[in-house]
């Protein structure tokens, strides 16, 4: 890497050997200390074809005058003249100026930089030693970032400060590359962040991006895109162009804007480039677009003639009021404005002020002096730096030495500058940048239809995070709308949905998918759905969790009502049968069927019917233990009675055989003992079950996702199946005995009815097992109740219905003779 001394030597050599005609300043005035100025007063540089046989002609500007830049140059002249008339700042010292037109061209800007460095007197030294006697102290300019970068690389080699009023490229804050560069306008880094926050504030997530293909546009747009990405903003397209590009390139950019789906366009475009783009867009109607402009063009009054841009918003430098003076150095401007030729002898300044006020051009528009104020502040910053170097204050009176030689001291003093002028503070941070304060401006149509620039808000980068941006006035949007335009790739996903990115598209393009079962989202544009608590379930919209409905077989359910009714009817039927049997207890048919066991069987059947009621209603700790144990014990009691009756039938017919004495071994005491023994075994099983691991109420959250089933957990499945198994064992044993006794001779062989009842009983409970296991929720309880009722009705209908029918409707058969007849008819 070359050293600083080598850089200085090379640049000095180039400066001293520069040949060719020098450029004539647009405005100049001699002084004790001279300040250079470089502005893009013309839009283009005249193209010259070199034949390499003759000396090239001096570079000339072409195209129309940029009246805004002309105003900037006149603001510099005004500021210097104001300082020269001041008795407080640089008293006794006269500042001069040399202001040049760079033709908006980098080569011309570089040429001017060398000329300002060489001497105020347009004489080029050809020897090895270059005199610094005529060198300017500081240079104000250039307006563009790219020319400023080129100039700064040259000026930095000679330690000459450069203070720009309009070069906003963030790259110029790099003090390693541009150590002597200062500016009174904030860096684009702050503007890019402000624009990103602006876009985010209005909910625009799908935008188009247009930029100048220059250091200003490329660097500014890169900063904006970086900030926009952090804010979750997507860019549909990002195109660049430059005013010197072929017209086809400009048409291509305009075509992209017309075809795009993004309603909002962020344009980080230099003023000269924007003019060409808007002229191209005005040739063919395009869909309405909401323009977001950078400082370079959004405050330029020249563009407000493009009506399709009405409603544009952007950030501009704070406006101020500066009375810019007129000058006789405006012949070209006068001739262009009034389309006439001035004679050399005419005094333009005598009539200038009378006619110039009638021109509707940026030069005469002093209501929006924004960048002009940056020029004004730049000149005053330089003057303060010179004052701090050459002046001494004694007893409050400043005395200045105009013979003091200024070299690197001025750069140091510029870094220390801190003053206020016209209510505005001027200072530079370590990067040579000022505090970033922008006004949010809006193009609004007045009552007479004229588009005006209206300040609607403020952005102050020095305020704490989250407080920088504020809007204090209503905004007019595109097509004079009052509603904020919508510019999104995909509409926001409402609560109850989640975003799913579309394949191959930016993150702002997505589909809204309904949250899965059991999950909700309660925010807009949720990326994920969250599961509800296990006892909650999403509502229909799936945007909140609500308590799951609790379900159990209640007395209010239709199914519960039906089963409870059948249970009560069954109990009433058993009690009615008891009453009939009791009333006819002396009749042969009652006495022949072992009335004691019959009454015990009817009582147990009544309990069987009633125990099914314990299965209905909300499960509790006591009901869970009662329902299974009561069911198990009453059914064993019932089957034990049936088994006893079956054994009695067998024994009775055995006793009729000659020499048989079997009935004395199975008389009433033995019958009672049999019933009690079989029932005691079931009581013992239930007791062990209840002691070790009893049933208990639970909330079943697995059978149904959307509701809670209140049910009784068996506690010990072994205990439950032991109870059922024991009932099944007794029923099977009873069924076998009944089958053996079914063909015994007699008109009323009870074994036939017991066989049918046991067949129904076993069928019901064999069917119950798969039905019970597979039935969900409250239907599990309903299946168990149905099995209890079905088997109970089977027993009472098969065993007691025929007897009651004879007692009530065929009393002639209720005789001992008929019952003992061994040849039934």
C-alpha cells in the first residue's frame, strides 16, 4: 500500500502537470481566504470526440440549467457576503469564493478539483515544485455522491477539507477513505432506516424498489433493503438506471413498474435521474402507485407537475427561510428563462428583481429552502473553523490575523465546530456527519388544484429507539385518497390461522392455513398454532381455547331417561310379581316352585334393576365403588337363587325314584346355605377389590379430543373381570344343570324356563364384552346398563312370566293334578 506521503507526491505531480484550458468560474470573488464551490448547475457535459491529433477543446456543459443547483450556488454567495458584513464572525477578514459548474459529470468535477487545488490564478506549474500560495482553503460541494467521492480522494491527499451539502452516500462516513470529508446533510444510512420504519408503520410488506445506478442510489438502496429486511418487508423487484443509460433501459424500468403487483414504490433516485423516469412514465398511463421518495427528489418542486405522483411521501431536510440575493452573473439563466438574448452592455441586475418573481421555477421558490440551508450551514461551518484558527478573543472582542497560514489546522477545527444559526445547530460527529433530523413531507393538492409540499411529521434519529418517528398531520395518499393504500403480497392471516410460505417466493408471500385440531392462534399473521391445555378445546374460529364440554350419562340425556325408565319399570315389574306371588302363595304353582327361593330371586332382581340407576349421573368416588360392587353382588345373589332352583328341580325328580333319599341332603337349609355361600364369595372378591385398588372417577381426555368424558376408572381391571368372571362361572354352571333337567317329565318343569333364561343371560354378557370394550365415552356405561337390564328382564320374563300368566289368566291350570301330570299336552 502506498504511504500518505507517496499519495501526496503523486497527486501533486498530477496537479502540476495538468495541461489544457482551465474552466472559468461561474461566480468568483477575491478575498483573504478563498472558499471553493462545486455545483451541478447544468445537467450534462458536452460530448467531445477526440481525434488525438489536435488539442482537445475545453469541456463545456450542455442541456438546460438546473435552477435548484443555481439557487444552491447563489446561497453560497449570499452566505459569504453575509459573513463579510458581520462584525462578530471573522471581523476584518474578507472571504472570497470560486464557484464552478461540474455539469453533473465526474470528469468535470475532478478537473475542477485539480484546478481549485492548483491556484486561483489559472496558471499551471510545469516544474517539480508547486506553489500552494493560491490554493483554496476549503471546498463546498459536490451535490452528488459519486462526484463528491472522486473529489474527496483528490482533496484528501492535500489535507483540504470538503464540506458537502447534498452528498448523502453512507460510504462517505468512512474516515479511513475520506478523512477530510464533512457534510451538513445526514448520511443516507439514517434516511434508509427512516424509510424502512415509514414503510413498516403503514403496514406495507410488498414494495417495489427503484434506484439510481450510482453511489448515491446503490449505497442508499442497499442500506434501505438491509433495514427493510429487519422490519419484515419484502421487495418484489429492485431495478436501477442512470440518466445516461440508453432509452431502452429507462423503458424497461418503467415497464417493470407498470407490470408489478406492488402498489408502493420506494425510489432512492437522484433528482436528475428521477426527472427522466417520471417523464417516461407520463407517456403511458400506469396503475396508481404510492411513491415513497428519498430526499434527493421528494422536495424538488420541479417534479410536482407530474400529477400521477400526487400523494407521494418521503423524508426531507428541515426547511428554513434564507433571503437569497440576486446577481449580475446570470446572463445564461436569464436568456433561458425569458427566451431572449441579452446584449453584453445590458445591466441584467437592474431589471432582474422585477421579472424574476414571476417565474415559477425552483430558483424563485424560497418557501422550501431545505438543501439550500445545508449550503448556508456549510459556509458558516467553514467560516467558524477559520475564525477559531485565525482569531483571538480579548475582553469579548475578536481580533483576527489575516496573514495566518491555514493548512491542516482547518480540518481539526471543522471537527470541533459547534454553533447555532437561524435556530439550527451545526456540528459534526466523528464521521463528519450532522445529527439526522428529517421532516416527513407529503405532496398534497391545494384547493386550486396545485400540488404543494406539506410537512406531516418528523423523524429525529437522536431520540430513543421507538420515539424517533411521529406523524402530526393527516396524509393525502395516491389518487387523493384518505385511506392508507394496501400493498401486501398476501393478506394478513386472521387469528385462528397460521402462515405457510409459498414455495419459491419471499417470506411476505404465504397462504393462510386453518389451525389443526386442538390448536389455536390468537394473533394476526401467526407463524405457528399453539395447542390448547388438555382440558380446553378451540372454538369454531380456532382463535381462543374454551373449556371442553363435560359429558357423562346423565338423567337429562334421552338415553339416560330411557334406561332409567326401563330400570324403574323392571323394578316395578319385579315388585308386582312379588305381590302376585305373595297373594297366591298358597296356590300349587307358587308352592311347587320353591316359594322361598322365588321370593329371594324376585328381591334380587329388583335390586338388579335398581343398581343400574347408580350408573347414571356424574361419577363420584362413592358412586364408582357402589355401582360395580352392587351390580356384582346382586347378580351373584340372583344367579345363586336360579342355581338353587335348578338344583331343587333336579333333586325333586331324583327324589321320586324308588329308594331315593336325596332331598334330605338338599332341603331348605342347604338351599339357603348354597345361596349365601355363593354370594359370600362375590362379596369377598368385591371387598378385596375395594381395599386394594377401588374404582374412582376420572376425566377421560383421550377418547374424544373435543370433550371430556366423566367416567369411573376400574382401578383394578383384574378385580372387575374377576367379578364378571365369577358371575359368568355361576351362570354357565346353572345353564348346564338347567339343560340336564329340561327334559324331565312334568307339565311344569321349571328347568326349561331356567334354561332359556340362562341362555339369554349368557348371550347378553358374552355380547357385552366386545361391546363394552369398543364403546366410547358414555356409551360404555349405557352398554353395561343395557346388559344388566336385558339379563334381568330375561330372567324375570322367562322364569316368572309363565307362572303369573297361569295364576292370572289360566287359574284352571293352577292345580296340583295338572302340575304333576307327566304327559304334558
